C-alpha cells in the first residue's frame, strides 16, 4: 500500500477510509475561506506555476531534480494530491454516499479553454464554497447512481480515474483524466513534480489471450505497454504502469486484468 494508506487508511486503502471524506476531518486540516482562496487561484497557479517550473528545469536540470522537485512534490502532498483509482474502486467509494456534485474541470479550462465536466465533488458538501468561486460555480448536483453511470461512460471513453485531496488527507473530489489533465502534464509530460501516486494495482496481459492487436497501447497514457514483433504479443512495463485499468476496455479478448501492486516485488514500493 502507498504511504497514504499506511498513514491514513486504518488498515485499508486510504481512499476507502470514509473518515477521510468527513466534515470533521476537513475542519481539522482546512477551512472554507482557505479552500475558496485555493480554488480561486488554482487556474492561474496551474498555468503560470507549471510554465515557470518547466523553465527552471530546462535551465538548471540537476539543481531542479535535487532541490526543486522534492520541494514541489512535498508541497503538493500536503495541499492537493491525488491517486489513480480503477473503476471498481470508484464504485466502492461512491457506494458510501447518496449524492455528488459534477464540476467544471479546471484542467481542461487551462489546457483547452473548454468547459468539460469531468470532475465530481464527493463526501462533505462543499457547494457553499463552490458557489462563490467563478470557475466552480456552475455545478450540477447528482445522485451517486447517476454520477457512477457518467464515470462508467468516461471509463469506456478512456478516462483514467483519480481521487484528490484539499489538504491531505481530506478527499473532496474524483477526477477523470486524460492527456489534457494538468496533473498528467505536470508529472508525466514535464516531470516537474509528483502530483499523484500510481494506483494500488498493476495491469497484467495474458499472452494466451492476447492477439497482438495493440489497441491497448493506443489507450495507455503512461507508455506502459509494449509490443513484441516476434511473438506478436503485448506486455506491460511494470515500472511505467499506473494501474488505472483503462487498457482493459480496449482489449476485445479480455486478456488484461489488474493485479495487486503489493504482491509484485518489483513494484510493491514504486509509487
């Protein structure tokens, strides 16, 4: 299990510990005014902060790796951090609540200039905060059944699911990410800091079922699947896999399953 599970999971995955979604916890680690300020500044900090960090990384790569990268990552782990979560665990999370709030996605607003509602507020009702923040004020309240139906459709479309904190360990949102996600660009494309843990799982491809069609490769955002031209089979690079599970939908032969990361020694501590 990841570090958050050890510290905040009470013996299970930290995002399945309902205490991490409660109002009591929120007020222990945050406040409504602080959250309003954070959300108001989020679009600007996403864009300008990432650009500034990338420039410093290009200019002073060794110093950035040794000093800036750990500082940036440490700040995010305390304030706004995520973890990749497969659709099965999203279902487990939502089963604990009656309603969710569908929110405009700030990432897509920053990267594409479009209003895409790929984010869901869950657990504690934070609508008194959202309504006062322009980029979040146009929200929809849904039953968790309807929210799960939407997220299942996004799973088929190829969105990787994740949970996010508003001052760790309080979890306030489920997001559905692709290459336009700022966390993805920040962590995978630009490599300027860690914004989220890999998932608790690793994808595994059964060579007896794999046809070598490579549909899973086109679906994977993390370059975790390769194709052997000689064997005409696909396989998973364990170190690159985030365990999101979205490659499974692309496989027409049910050749891909998710395994518990903790049970695979090479990646048990690779987050």
